[in-house]
C-alpha cells in the first residue's frame, strides 16, 4: 500500500539507536575474542611449553589469535604480539615450523579476508565514530534540528513560511458574515498584487493591519484567506512563541523573523494573539526591563524604525486590544484596525450557508430561521451548531440533517446535554414547572423582552428547566429594556413565592443575572438618578491587564460613600422589578396554572403552543385539550 504524504511513521527515540549500536559493537568484540563459549585462555609461554612437551596436535593461526588443539581432543586459545609476525614470536621461544613438524604439530594459517580486516578496523574506530555521531546529533537537537528551537537556536524565529504546497486553499469566498472586514483586507491583497496602482497617486502601503474582535469571529480565518489569495510569502507565528525564560531571546527571534521576511519581500507577517507580547509597557509587577518588553521594543523598531523602506505588511489578531501598548497602535505601525464583530442576522445566514456546503441538510430546514434563533453566535459557534446537528443525524441513522437535529444541537450548545438519567420527584417537577411558567408569563406581559421560543422542564446541563427566548439583534439598550429583563429573570422566584409560599435554590442563577444587569445600569450606563452620570469601577484599570498601577487598582476607583450608594441603588432596582414580577404573576394566576399543568404533562412547549394558551380567554378551563384547541 502506498504511503500517503500526510501519514507519519513512529519515530524511534535516539537513545534506542545509541544503545543498539553499542550493543552491536560489544557483541562483535566478544564474538571475535571468543568470550561467549570459546576455549580456555593460556599465555603464549605456556603454549610453547606444551608444544615442546608434545601435548599439542594442531595450531590454527587467525591474525594474532592461536587456537591450540590438544592430543586429548580439547582446545586452548592464546594470542601473539600483534606488533610481530608469527615467525618472530615462535623464534623467541626457540620454536620453528620445522620444530612443530618434528613434534607432529599441524600448523594451519588462515588468511585474514577483507571482511575480517574491515571488522578489525571498525572495532578500532567504531567507538570513536559512535561518540562523534552522538555529539553531533545532540548538538543538532540543542540547535533545534534547524527549526529554531533548542539551546543554541533560541534566537531563531519559529515562524512558518507557507509555500505554494502548504498554502491554505481558503479564499475570501469561504469567509462570510464579515463583509466590511473582507473589503478592507481585500485591499491589502491588492496592495501586494498591484502596488503601482497606488504608488501612482502617492498612496503608501499600510505597514500593519490589526484585526480586533471577540473570539470565534473569524480573525484567523481571514488571515488564512489572505495567505491563500495574496500569492506572496506568508510568515505566521503566535505571539507566545516569541517569549522564553531567557532574556533577549524574544528580541532575537523578532529580528530573525523580519530578516527572513525582508529577504522574501514583498511578504506578509501574521502574528496571532499579539496581546501575549504587545501589552502596555511600564506597568505591572515585573518592572520595565523584562523579556516581554524587550521583545515588544524590537517589534516596534522593526515595524517603523529608521529602515522603513521594506515591503512587508504585518498583520496581527487579538481580542484584547484594550491592553495593547499605544505605541503599537499608532499610525506607521498598525495603520489599519479591522473590527471583526459578531455577525448580524444576515451574516449568520451567510455563515450557515458556507458551513452547510457538502452537508445533506433537509429542505425543511430554514437557514434564515436558524439565523434569527442564533443571535449572539459567532462564526465558530455556528460551525459547531452544524457539526453537532450532523452528529445527531448520524447517531439516529439518518441520511439528512433535519430540523429536530438543529433544535437538539442548539439546546446542547446553549444549555448543555440532556440529562435523561435524572429523575425528578413530583414535588420538584411541579416546582420547576411553576418556576419556568413564571419566567414565560412575565416575559409575555412585558414590552422590551424577547419573545419566548421554547419552554421545557427537561433537565439540561445544570438547569432543571429553562425558557428559551428568540433574541433579536440590538445595538443599543434602554433603561426600560434592562428593567423588563430583570423583571423577567425574577419571574421564576416570584412564581415560587406566590404559589408555594417559599423560595428554592432554583432561582440562584436568575438572581446573579438580575444583579449583574442592575449593577451595570448603575456603574456603567449612568441609569441611576441618585448616582448620575459618572461610571464606577473600570475593570480595565488593572496592572495585570497592562494598565497603570495606582489608585483604583483592581477596578475600585470610588469612595466608600459611593460604594454604599451603589449597593443601595442596585438593591432598589432589584426590589422594584421583583414587585413588578409578583404583580404580573398574581394577575395571570389562571394562565400560570394552565401553563404549569401543560408542562408537567408534555414537558416541552414551543412558541405556537405557548402563545395560543396565553391568548386564550381567562374564563376557559386550564386543561391541556382546551389550551391546544
């Protein structure tokens, strides 16, 4: 079977080879010296004495080794001086070949063949060659095998240069949902392909392009698309690969990287996660002379130093642009900042179409509907959604991916896997049903909440049940929006209090969400009449994020009086909206009972069933048949 290029054979460790060669040499030496099971060794004088005494029947000479055959059939062995011939050694003891013949000793001389000579030479210089090989291999490993690592290769860049064979096949057609970012980056490719077009009008090619956006929005994918379309050498490296524990290594690697890029110019250098090395200088606990800052200084010099005529474009990606050094972000270094944000509904639909290529998606599945359902999803989340749906289809032995698979995949991603093994008691089931009914009914009676898409009391992840809204893309949020969503979050606890006269731990996550929103209203958005417009507690003001060390370290930049006022205001917002939730639950008691009974009966309701129940006259019987009629 022909081996595929991408298949890798198991690598034998170096120490195995060394031990094997040493064992081979030792074995050959022992074999030639006859030490495994060879005859008894005697001295040459003793051998000559036995010859004169007539105890020797034959002598076989092989090089400097003498095999002595005794008259009793046994065998002895000895050696002669390697520096003298056989005749000289025998004459030293007044023994000649004639003497041997007279004593009835047969003399057999074996000529050393070329193979024996080779073995002798190998055994003489083999150990030396083995040591040279060990040292040379160890030296190469210390240098990183030519790849930039190891003791003597710390200063070498580990960036990979994508040649035509390794160049990604991704193009801009494979990137969707970030059309504005694509236009900016397509212009960069044009700079490299047609520089004369821009030089004629006095335009300067950008030195750097920084892609900023949340995780999973496609920053690295856009870089791969540029590598596939630009047609110029493309060097890519991670920001963390610059820095080692030894001082000066990162700066040396930066110099080596840019030297390689200059030799291959015009070229592109892409640094992924640049915040690992580009954080603001002069802050934190390490002082201003640490390894990371020296690396950053070298990057700044290479991007815009005295030698600024290089035809290199530096691209970088980060989701923490707020901690980058200002010198790195100024024009002349990163001239362009491309914001790769979460996609809107049209962008999500386009991304779903890209990832649906080659997958047998059923015609009943509406990608626009799924795009509306997945507000807040990144490109990576949407790709994962399609993959999970395909896994569900394969698990159910289906040839196409249908709508239930997408719904199950969405629930798994948002809430976690379904916990079928968890058996709830009737009391817990009733509590969860009324809790989720409280969320849904309160949400239905508010203006600024998202419509309810699904209600279920089937446990998923850490939740005993949940209400899934159909989120809408919003770019600004009003105070009324926050008030209504806090009220909706507290609807489950309000329902427990109204119907059972007690509260449970099921509302713990709801309380956390409501508190976060209330605190953001007071400290970040200026929505408090008491505290007014100032913001409080800038979390970015932390030395561990590359910011200044000083007053307000760790986000506390306000007085104790302000902290007390914030606590009181947050508590007031939560109390006011909790009273609203209690009022809505009491006013819709009949619909709450009907909805809870339906949930205990069929466990899951979709949007159509829920809205049909909520729009039914209140004087009807709260039965399942009546609700679905």
